[in-house]
């Protein structure tokens, strides 16, 4: 089990946006759902909400679209509590997930964003593209994230889908006979 599987509500959205869009936690607490839905297929980080004060557009990958689908009609702030409250809740999730595991998922500030940068760079092999999405410089990415993951690991990361809802009906559309 992963922390995102156990998360609910805004916590689940923040985990998905951090891990699959690479948005800094400080930016996420300033964002609204309108920033997510403003531009079809992209998340808009305005200059007033970005750490670097530069506007950027982040592509919503297919997996992220599925994670965000339950929030399609949400409005207002994505996270209404403090960054400290996010960390407390997220670390509690990690503790529950790590219980009994031989290898624990480490606690790291902005760890989901770091994972995004690592895997996006591995998947696309394009420092400029990853830098534009993450709001970093290509030099920073080269120095901190290059060659930390393989392309198959990156493909697995960006294909992490939410578990089907317990009340979802399964359709078997395979031809019979």
C-alpha cells in the first residue's frame, strides 16, 4: 500500500499534484481549483503563486487526470490548512504505510516534487522540458536529478493510477464465446 492509496480529500489531491505535476508544497497551498481547471489539459501556476514568480503551465498526464477526476467540480483553495498540517497528515500516512515494511518510504520535505523531477527527467531525457514544468533551471536538474531513475521506473511512476472505488461496477466488454 502507498500513502496516496490511503489519503482522502484534499490530502489525496495534494499528493497527486506534488508527485505527478511536481508542484512545490508552498505553491500548492496558494493555489485554487480554478488554477487546475483554467487551461484544458494543463495546470496554471501564476507568477503570484510561483516560488520563482514566473508563470508556468504544467501538463496534466493521463494518470494525474484520473487522480483529479473526483475534484472536477471543486472550487476554492486546494488546501485550506497550513503546510505544517499537511506534513503532519502526510507523515501520519507514511507511518501507517511503513508499519511492518522492511524498507520504509522516507520522510522528505517536497519529496513528491523531487520524485516528479527525477522521474520526469528520466522519462523525457529533456532537461529543458522538465525545468519548464518544474520551474527550475536545467542546470539545477542536471546537478540534482539526472540519472537517479531509469525510464521503466519513470513509466511506472507516471502510470500510478488510483484504485477503483469500492462501489464502482466492473464492465466486462470482452466478446463472449
